[in-house]
C-alpha cells in the first residue's frame, strides 16, 4: 500500500542518493525506459543507449492521451516525442549510442561493444577524484535543456 | 434574481485555477459549496471560501503578499524562455498567450524576500500557467534559486503546485527532475534549511523531485499529492485504492509529510521553523 502513494518520493530519494555517489556511474538504457522510474536509476556520469532502445518522459500511449486527450494518436506521439537513441544523443541527454548490428551474432557483438564503451569510460574517469566525479555528474545534469534569454 | 445571473456568468474555480488577478469578472463560484464570492472578498480572505472554508488555488502574487513581508520581495528576474526542444508549434503560441493572460513569465517565480524580517530564497509555483508543469524554464529557475540559497546562505522555501513534468518539452522536462534534485544535494551539503510546502495539487515529476526532498515538508489541508493520478494507478495495478489516499491528511498519517498547516498560519510557521534552525 505505502509504496503506491509514495513512489514519487522514492524516485526523488533515489536520484538524490545517486547524485551524491562518489564513484563513477554508467547507466545504460537497454529497452524501454520511461518516466520517473527510468530516471530514478538514470543519474549517471555517462548514459548510454542501445541503438533501438527508447527513453522518454512517458509512454507514447500516455503522452497522446495526456497532451491531446486522444490515445489513438500513439504513432504521432512516438514521432514527436524524440525518444530514439539518435534523438536523445542530439538533445545531449545521452552520451553514446551502442550499435545493434542486425545479424545472427548480434547479441555477442552488442555485448562486445558495450564492454568496450564501459571499459573506456571507466578508464577515462579513473583518474578523477571523488569530488571531481560528483561535480562531473552535477554539471552534466545542470546543463540539461536549453533556454533563451529574453 | 441578480444572483442567478451572476451564477451563470461566474467562471468556475476549476476553469480559472488561480488567475484571480485577471479581470474576467468580479465574482467567482466556489467549487465546493457553490457560493458566489466577490473576488475582492476572496483575496482578502487568503483565497479561502468564507462560506465553507474551501481553499482556492493561489496566484503567485497573492501567495507573495501572504508570505513575504511587504516590499521585500526581489525577483531573480532571469527572463528565460524555453528553446521548445520538440518544436511544438502550438506550444510557443500557447506560452505567449498565457504570459499575456496571467502576467507571469512562467509557472514559477523565484527570488529573495523576508519573512517577519528573516531572509529567505522563495519559489512559488502557479497552477494557472500550464498547470504548474515543469519544463526547462521552471527547472532552471528552481535550480538557480537553490544555488542562490547556497551562495547567500538563506533558507530555501518552495511552494509547489504542479501537474508534473511538462509534456510539451518531452524528455528535457524529465531531466529537470534530476537537475533540481542534484542541486538540492549541494544545498544539503551546505547545511542550508529547505522547507517544501505542498499545495493542491502537487503531482508527477514535481512530487518525484524537489517537492519531496524538503528537510521539512508542510502541506495545506486537503491538498492532493501524488505521483500518478488515482485513476491511472488503479488502471495499472488493477486494484481499487482507498478513498482519500492521496490527500495531505493520509500522507501525514503515513509519515510522508511533517505537518499540515492552515493557510492563515503558514507565514508564522515558516518563521518559527527558520528561527529554530538558526
Ligand atoms: Zn465554498
């Protein structure tokens, strides 16, 4: 019972604790990541995404029913929302797209790619002090979203 | 009957959540008891129905008048506009119309002010501006306010009212939750007091970020507070939920908030809490 009504607080607390961790954090979106549940475990120094994964504010179904009061506009929502790995890379929400080759050996290749990126990110952050790691993550999220000065 | 005519014309409080500043009419109808109230009277009564005690949602300026000592509020005046990351055409037009209609720059106003002489950094949200939703401008203004509280060593007070993250800005709105939350870790480390005040309604990404992270969390009576709406949860889990499970009273009982404070007592309660913390 309690979990249901305070899931909002759980998300907030999870992000809060993640933001303070003094070790490098690498987050990888491997399937469908959406809303606060995804972000609750998404406050990383590096955020990767598999090429065909999606990451969004809400499911396209939820999005079209909330924004347009019309759940049938799912396809349009999915296009407008910018939820693909390429979109999110362009929006600077993620740092790297992990290629997903379309062949028999895909799984092994993806794992190999991932391993390579994880290792190189770790070695990149290895020399950083605890404070630098926390500050690196802070600056990443501090600069999320562009705005115009009027 | 004149009253009947007024009843027909009076905008319902639901349609006009907080824009009591706007001269759409001099009267407003209480959603709770149906009483027709002169807006002047309502404003003088802290936007509380004199008949049944129902709390109307407050315009930022009314809230400032109530909480901050007269003449002491100084807005950070950031003058920001969203970059419209999803290139939604209608959205830009909507924002422009809302700015003109409400006289507000965005769904939150932030600045410094005094509460019975005590310096604070204060942020106040407004449900009349796209349901107080958080996009990049709201996220940036709140984050900036948190950073100012750290720099000036002033306690931080945020009055939340929000439908959650702003759909029109997609994932960028979601990221504002992480941005504001990260800033609060610095405030926490600096040992600065943060009091979060939840007002009706506080939902979604705002509940799931800064609104839930106060050192002290206060709420107005009967405020509805949650992450997802009751209907959405019921549909998702396939169970019905007890009545009133998202009210401030229920959440107080379950330890999520620290105190329910009547609107008339809010200023003094905030003052006392700041005093204790000194
Ligand atoms: Zn009433």
